[in-house]
């Protein structure tokens, strides 16, 4: 090896070590939210760029996110400073693995959110960070086929079905779009929208006669649904390419459509059924794992994230709404305006029937979702008889509730101990 | 160093690597699959086998392997013989044919999704040519055979090259003298293929088939992209258990089942295409 080569190897080695050290100094923010490349980039530059300590923002799929976190917790030594995720992911964790954030002096403006963030303990185990919901969106071309007398801001499920049928009749194509693909959030529709709207419950009423009606209605809607829906995951794609005109999805999964062609689409509240307008607020939070190498830096970052300016920057970057009281500026992206209005109309409607994300299920959240997804696949895709499928799936649901002992959450009536399936 | 020790010394790094990154994780997976906290148990296996989608995903996986592998075998044999016969441009053609090898499964799935989607290339083309009035939904739960066909096509496109590469190398090993002799005795091209190429290609065929069949049982991303939720396969179920349900034990149990299937098929192929001792070139 020549002197030159040796020298350059040594220099690059030192440079790499220095680089590694520089990365180490930043606070590692390990998140399941703001995953799409543009959102992650906006988080890094627009939201976290102003934080003095420097942040290494790393978004991940839920699986890898949890796997590394669990590995670090098991090893009792970690590199993750701050966790960002949905309420459901935190409620699946052992509260002892998260540091108490009660003394930071910041908190969300919603008492419900703060209670949820305690994860059944007396202290704040994670900090409510941002919120969103699921809404409906439609291509403006579909509006002319609204059934007579229907108010788009106060639709019923029957009117929605009639609307989808009108569109099909007029265009010859099934243009209702439903995110039933592998990564689609279909289970949330059943848990937070269909069931609350028809049965005023999620768990207790799983196999009730009202649930049978709900599934019958959904089958009716499905008969006007784009049959390729089993491949759809983010409905903004189908809105933009015209495969679907009327869709249901999470606000952040519709944002691109509104931002690219704001004049072509409208956002509106989810429809109502006999027991009200079921809808599901989504809550994301940040937490510090007990293995965080730099807990102080992480706490400073939490405080920074809760500042009104940061919350507005977060809203612009991710389409998730603030959890603290803020004055919304006028220059918001079209998607934020559209979704914000729809969510506001939905939550303030007279027949609003909010249902929370499943809570207290621990690591069985996925099994719980699967009960609803399986019911959908068997009833709607495989055409099996509704009563029988619900009786079958009910056993699974009962097993999950008994194993976890999770008490009922809204809109189910409260329970002593595990939520019963009636 | 003593000459007789040298080979062992040379394979030591690979052996260590395999032990550390294959055997050790395998032991962990087996432990996870057979244990549920208190000792040996088959609960995980019972759970995954009794799930209503298990028979469907099993059937789909086998069906896909049975439909794809023979076509790929025939195609790669054809392509390999064509390539070896070429006088010029052989490397270029090989490069082009092996491009799909460099593309990840998921990317391949998405490429084919862009073709078969409702607003995809195929539909645009059909509408443009006036075959249909408006785009038709091809990948729908109502037409599972189209979905199956699309997945088949994507798999063939994506993974034939791996067999091709092995077979091209294998054909290159066959001494030219055999063909010269066959020419002298006036054997037809077909006869040369069936009497010389195929028998002497056995070891390569064995390798290619074993590799490809194992890969066929691991098919996942292409299916997820094209089949969505309507074409469950074993690998997809493993993913669902591990990441959606956070149930490592059940995922490990399914993985073991896939492993057993792979081993059985490897043994069958090895046996069927075994090269008798003393008959090697």
C-alpha cells in the first residue's frame, strides 16, 4: 500500500467517525407518522428545522418501528430519544416503558385526549401531538348526481348509496371508491363509521340484528363500488386518476388530491345512519422510551412540538390538526382547509356519534382489526351469509376481549371489566 | 500451512457466516414457533392452520408455483439455447433479458399494476384502439382468473432470468465435441437438444429448479401489488401475523411450514433429476 493510499484511507476513516459522531448528537425521533417522502421531508425542514438541538427524524412502518423499539427496551439500552405514533400503538405498550411527561408544563387542549394519553395510569405517558379523522371526498363532477333533496353536508347512508347508484347509471361505471387494499384503512370504516352509525356500538353490538342491517347496507353500497377497490390503499390516487369519484379515507390520505387540483374535489362529512353520524377522531402522540439516551433533549423537543407555531407547521406538513388552541393562518394548503371544514362539520353536527380508536387491546389491536376485515372479506367479497359470519367472527372477538380485558370505549356503553360481545 | 487443511480453512468464513446468519436465526425462529412461554407446544401451528384463510393461501401458493415454474422452465431453456447459438450480440441480449433480475419484487409488481390498472396502459391502449368504449376494471374480485393471470405474467417476467442465467452457464459447460459428433451422424437439432443438451444439463436444471421453486413459495410483493386482498398467499399471511397482528409465534410457525414445503420439493427435484455417480462430465 502506498503512503498516499494509506493516508487517504486514514483520512476517510476519521471523516466517517466524525460523521457518525455528528449523527449521534442529534435527537433521534422514531415515528410511524408522516411517512411519505414529501411529508417526511417537510417534517425535517419545516417543522423540526427550527429546533436548536437538531433532530434526526426517522419515519417507519409500524412493524419495523415496534421491532426496533422492543429490541431496545429488551436490551435496556437504546438510541431512540423520542417516539411518534398513534394512540393505538402506545396503548399497546407497557406504560412503564414510557417516561412520565406530566411535569413538562404543556398539554393538549382536549381533556379527552389528555385522559387517553395517560394509558390508564395517573400520569401523562405520552403527549397528544396531532389529530386527524376520516372524511368523504368527491369529484365535483359527481355532485350533479346527488339524489334530490340531499344535503352533501348531512348525507345519510341511504342517500350515499342512491348517489353512487346514480353515478353508476349515468357513467356506466362504478365510481364509489373504498380503501379495501392490503394497506387500506377499511377496518376503521367499519369500527368508527358503519357500526356506530347503525348499531351505536362496536364491540357489544358486533353480531346484533342492527349489525346485520349495517352489513346489508354496506353490501348495497359495495354493489356500486369500483370492484378494483381491493387494490386501493390511498384514495387520493383514485380521485386523481378518476377511477373513483366518491371516496372515504383518512384526511392525510386524501391530501394530495386537494393540493394538486383543489377546484376539482370537495370534502364532506361521513354519512349518518339510524343511530347517528358515526365518525372516528384519530390521535397521534409523542413519547419518550425509558431507554432514551438523551431524555432532556427529547423533553425539550416535546415542548417545542407543542408550541402553536410548530403545531401549525406540523399541520401544513402532515395534514394532521393541532391539539393545542391555535389561531389558524389564512395561507393553509387547500387540503387542510377542505379537510378541516369537513371534520368541523362532522364533529359539530347535531347527530354526531364519535367513536374512539380501539383502546386497551395491547398487542391484540391487529387481531381486533382482523375480526372486522375478515367479516368484510367473508360477507362482501366471498358472499357468505351475514348472520353466520357474524356468529363465527363473534367468537374471535369474544376471545380477544376476554384475553385483553379491555373495557368498552365510546360509543359502546361502559362496562365493568372486559367489554362483552352481546 | 498444510495442504490438506487449506480447504477447511478457506470455507471457514462462509461456515461461520452461515452459522451466525442462518442457523442461529433459524434456531430462534424454531424456538418461537414451538414455544408459547411454557415449553414445547403446537399451539402456534394449530392457530395458523385453523385460520379460515390458511387453506386458501396454501392453495393459491401451490397453484401459482404449479402454473409459473413449468412455463419458466420451458422459456428459460428456449432462451438459453437461443443465446448459445448466437454468433454476435450474445452479451447484449443476455444483459437485456436479465434486467428484471435487478428490479425488486415490489417494483415489478407496481410496474405490472401500472399496466393492468383501470387507468393503466392496457386499458388506455384498448380504449385508444376502440376495443372497449371505456376502461374496464381488470383486477377485480369478480374476475379472480384475470388477477391470477396478471400475477403469473408478472412473475414470469420477473423471475425467468434467474433460471436463464444458470442454464446459460450450464450449456456453456457442455463440450462442443458431442454436438460435432451428433452432426457427423446427422442428428436433427431437436434430437441434439433432447439427447445431448437436456441430459448434460441435468445438474444445472436441478439447481435452477430448486432455486426457482423455493422462490415460488416465497412469492409475496408481486401478489400484494396486483392481487391486493383477494389473492392471499402464505408469505402474505406470515407478514400479516408478524406486522399486523404482532404475533411472532404464529408467523414463525407459518415460516416453518413454508420451510418444510420447500425442503420436500427440493428433495423431490433432487431425486428426480439426480445425476448418477460416475456419469458427470
